[in-house]
């Protein structure tokens, strides 16, 4: 019997790129007011670099492009990490299911998320998740070595919920890290594949993939019932 549902955060409960854009807007305001460059152009440039080069080099290349001092990178990172996210909201189906689960109280609920602690907690607060689930673990609060797929956070929630691994399900979007650790412990796993998201194209060998795959959380309870009946995946 499934007794607890544990969710990933980014690209599972909301669209992560909305947070990234919100951060870029904050950084653009900072750079714009300090150096008198166009906030709009600096913002657009960051998005272009993100699309072409990926996340790692955005701030360095944007500064280079505007001939601004490279030592601003650290401050930009601080602005990005500390800003209050604007324009991020739960996916409609995520909000629906979280509210329903809370109202009905049949399952314990939790979130396990990796990433910079300040960033993840700012997202969690902006999305109103603290009141919607029973437990939240930001793995970086305990050390970067506790990031998924490390067993630490899963075990901590199982203990807190006083349940066995086979009584919990983990729902995430990233087959690189969301399922292999959880499955190793004996949790059931569900992959959400949405229309957009950083990991939707990734396909991994079977041990990294989830037991079930869905494209909305709206019918989550049907899957949980199938798990309880002992059905295998599609
Ligand atoms: Mg994710």
C-alpha cells in the first residue's frame, strides 16, 4: 500500500525556466542601474547565451559582450540567488493534486530537491509549497554529497513518515538522478514528462528510468491504485 508521495521540485511541480528568467531580470536590473546599460538588452542577451551555450557561462559571456568587468560575476550570482522570484507558479495539475492530497489527508506528502539552498527555498516559498506538503528536504542543507541519487533524503523522509520504502513513491522528471537512488532503496517511481522541461528528451538505460511514466499529475491516484494492485508499468 502506498502511504507517501514524494515529489521533485524543478520541472516536476513548476517550470524551472520561469525561475531562471526571473533571476535574469533581477541581474539585468542590477547591471542596468550600475552601468547604465539597457536592462532589456542585457536580459535578452542572457537568454540568448543560455539557449546557445547552456547555463555555466551566461554571466561571464554577457559581461564580456557588454565590455563590463568580469569580477561582477560573483555579485550577479548573489543577486540571482537572493532575488525574490516573480512570475513562477505551480503547474495547474501540480497545484490541483497537492491541494487534493492535503484536503483528503490519505497520503503523507514530501518534496526532495537538489540545488543551492537559498535558491531552492526562495522557490519553495514563492510557490507556497510550505503549507501544501508535510515535509521538504533541500539536500544542500545537509551537504552537496546528499544530492540525489544519494539515499540520504529518501531515508530521512521514510523515517519521518514511519513507513517502509515500498510504501512510498517518488515523482520526478530527470532520469539521470531522480529514480536510480529511489529504486535502489525500494521506492516506487513515476516519471513526469511534460511538454517542456530540461530533461524531457533524456532516455536512459532501464535502471535509471521510472516504473511508470505520466504526462500530468492529475490522474496520479489511478497510478497509485495500479501500484497497490501490483500492476507493472505500461
Ligand atoms: Mg527536476
